[in-house]
């Protein structure tokens, strides 16, 4: 069952959408927690001008991929078990 879930196209679509949603929501929450009283320029200066944008983007992509894979597998497994 594990390999059939990993090879299905629906699983990878759900990984993409769940992971992308996680990236957007997590980044928004982090922005408002760290920079709530600051302007957008402070965020850009710290993340882009100090060359931290690569690490920032890689951490978001990896985090979204891992979260998407876990949740996508959970949703597909639950769906397949309910169809039995």
C-alpha cells in the first residue's frame, strides 16, 4: 500500500497543494510574529540584502515538502481505508 500511494498522481498533487498552503500560512505567521511593527522594507533588508534569502527559501521548500508528504500520505491512507 505504501508504494501504491507514493506512485499515485493524486498523492503528489495533494503534496503540492498542502505543502504550498503550509509555506504561505507559515511564512505569513512568521512575518507577523517577527515584523508586526516594522514595515515591509525591514523584512526585505534582513532577508534579501544580507544574503539570507537562499536559506529562507530552501527552509520553506523543504518544510513544505515534508509537511505535504506527511499530510498527503495520511489523507490518501485514510481515504483508501474508508473505501474498503
